[in-house]
């Protein structure tokens, strides 16, 4: 959480350095945006080619990327167990 401290860049060297940092961050954010657009295009193409729903493609691609299928399975089982505890009488 941010506090109410005012930041003051006291000299031109600090201002120039901070401007460089902001430009670098902006460039990286632009790359992220471009990557997200590319991912959308890939998902759209896969949807068209295989008629798999886009949310399913996103979920499977994230599981593939993170290589965490076992974590997903455990979490799913925990959710199912809790659901059953709540709804089964």
C-alpha cells in the first residue's frame, strides 16, 4: 500500500534516469500487449480449426505453459469435495 509521501526528484540526473526507466517499462508493456494480441489470434485460429471453445483453449494453454496439471487436479478435487459437503444431504 502506498503512503502519502511526496516523491521529489532533486536533480536533472535523477529526472533523466527516471525518464529512462519509464521508457524502458513502456517498451516492455508494449511487448506484452503485442504478445497478448498474438495469443488471441492463435486462440481464434485454433478455435476455427478445431471447434474448441476459446475459454477451454485458454485454460489448457495455461496448464501446458505452467506445467501444473497436478496442482489443477488437486484444486479441482478440493472444490468438488467442498461442493459435495455443502450440497449432499
